[in-house]
C-alpha cells in the first residue's frame, strides 16, 4: 500500500464487532472532556460534525446532549453499522462515507471533532494537512475544532500489543504492533476470533510530532491552538500517550 492511499482494508471486517470491542472505552467521560474544552474556547455550538465517526458512538452521545450532529467515515462498513444503530434507536442522524482529505458535507458546523486517534490512521502528511483543511472548511467562522492523537511514546510503549483470549469473551483478539521510529509508522496486525470466524486486519498509524501538528493546523488557518495531556488541562508530558488539541477558525 502506498502511503498516499487511505487504508481501505482496515475497519472493514471488524466493523460489526467494533462496538463490542469498545465496550470498556469511556465515551461518557470523553463527552464531558469535550464539553469542558469547548467551554474553555468560549464556543457554544448548536451543530457539530464528527469526523472519522466510526460506528457513530460519539455522534449519538452528542445528539443525546442536545446537539445537531452529523458524521462521516472512510469505511463503508463502519458507516453501515452507524446508520443501522441510529435507525434502531430512532435517532435522525446523517452519516456519510467520505475521506477526511476531501469530504464535502455541503454545509458548515459550529464545532468539528474527531476522537480516538482517528487522524493517526491518516499516514500521509499531505493527506492529514488536507483533513485539517476539510475541518476548517466545514466550520463556521469562530467555530471549534477538537481532536486527539496518539503520540510516538504510545507506540514505543507498545500501546497496541494487546490481547483478550478469554473463552468467555464474545470477540477474542490478539494485536501486535511493529513500530518503526525512522518512518514513525506502526503496523498493527490484528487477529480476531468470533465464534467460528477467524480474520485479520492490518492497521497502520503514524505518530505526528506536537510542533509538526501545530504547524499543520496553522497552515490550515487555525488560531488559538491549545494542546493538553489527554483528559487534563495540563500541558503534554514526556510520557503523554495521547494529546488533545483544540483550535479555532478565526471570525
Ligand atoms: C479508531 S476508529 C475511531 C472511530 C470513532 N471516532 C470512535 O471514537 O469510535 C478510527 C476511524 O477512523 C476512520 N478513518 C481512517 N482514515 C480515515 C479517513 N482518511 N477519512 C475518514 N475516516 C477515516 C476509520 O475508518 C475508523 O472508523
């Protein structure tokens, strides 16, 4: 796969099991943290765009908080699950299949967000630059952009070497990451066992530096760029495994 190609083969077979795998993920806490970062920016959004929304879990949470929210993702399989869930729960949510680098939702929003290291999956820097420009283009003047990213430290510390092979688990898995400090890419082989099914996906993430990310946000036109050791209001540390960024599209 060339670095310039989006990862069409990841988040495909795993899509129908994604929510089960994400059960331990503290989405509710993420909602509170997102609302806190918004309040620090003094942005009071009505409308929101969930970039790289996956199966739409954050989209649903923000809808329940009373916001008008829409989402998109590169993976048609993830979007299919998001749409099915929204229909089942009778939530009027719009989900589209699109690439962050050239998405056009045909409207603007008061806030754009992207959680759970989705941008690390964009391994080509030029494509990530375009994704930041997409966020900017989809924001009303004065709007807020908030997202998180895994750091190189997380990859060095083998964040992705995880397994759950317990017989009682519905979805059993073994993930193994191969980190290359030269390319700053991690190739993660993910093997899953569900009932009689066995399948694998290859996920590739890139670690972007703090300064590098700030420069790209500025290049896209963002101002008031802030960054935090995730889930705190403190600056990133040497051992931060995740960083949250917030930025404003100037009025
Ligand atoms: C770890 S999942 C996170 C999903 C969701 N944000 C969540 O919190 O559960 C990363 C998502 O990023 C999506 N993604 C990766 N590259 C993308 C791109 N270029 N454009 C849009 N979505 C992308 C993947 O398809 C996947 O659904």
